[in-house]
C-alpha cells in the first residue's frame, strides 16, 4: 500500500493540475512497481514561498529576481532571415506551444501542434523506438510534469530552416529532469496550421549540480 507525499510551493496550483499530479504518480507506481492504483495514496502539501529555500535563498526572493530579469531572446540561425512568406511568427508560436506542452505534460497543448499522423523516433535507449501520436500522448499523460517540481526551464531554439511557406525544420534543446534533449522537428503547414509531422531526438543525463 504505497503512500506518496508531495510538497509544492503555493503559487496558484489549480485543482486540475493537482489531479494530474495524483494521477501521474499513481500511474507511475502502477507501471514501474505494479502497485494497485486503488491502494495508492497521494497527498499534496502547498508550502508558502517564504517557507521554502533553494540554493541559500527563499523561493519568493528567487521568483522576484527572475521576474525582474530580462528574458533571453531565442537563439535562431540566420536561415530564418530567408523567411519571405511571413510564416515565422506562426511557426515560432507552434514551437512555444510544443515546449509548454512538454514542461507541463499537457497533452491538450501537444495535440494542437502535432499532426495526427506524426511519428516520434529515437534510438536513445539503444534501439529504434517509434511511436504514433495516441501512444506518445499516453506516455506524456503518465509523466509527473516538470512544472510540478518547479524545475527551471531550459529552452533553446537553435535553428529554424524555412524551406518555403509549407515546410520547415527546427532544432531545439530542452530539459526535463533527469535528462537533456536535443530535438529535430519536421513541420508542415496543413489546412492553414503549422504542425509537427516528425520528432527525432537525442537524450543525455543532466549534469549534477
């Protein structure tokens, strides 16, 4: 009868997000340890940011510093300068939604930017792994969102290659503890909307801090 206690900073976590955490942890224990979900207990405690410290500073102070700091501009290759079709803003909006979907483990957001016929490929685990979208979304649903642990975001847009008004290739980096990812995304504009048609990635462990 597993009992899991989670503590999060009190920063407006919604009821829906709490439900997603409970479901994600319960699913993880069932998948990894074969624990009966009906006998798995999960509790959530919300801690005021003045009562939580990281790296020698209160979380409330860290939040204020982060809010005051200017956001770094995405790093993009000169290939974006060749955009004469005006598609770059819509393409970047698609990528931003994709990164948000990963960080929050939000299938609804990801379903907006992945084409229904898209495919996911990786050999990060030693052999070729291919997933269709329903299978990939089930994997995402089973994750504990990085946002739940206040994990810092590390999103870098490395290059955008617009071949024309309907085809593009994007390279980016992101981190979802305990791994760092480099993604190669092929995108197509279908029915007036940019969507990811394939995702190929490499993963490596995050360095210990």
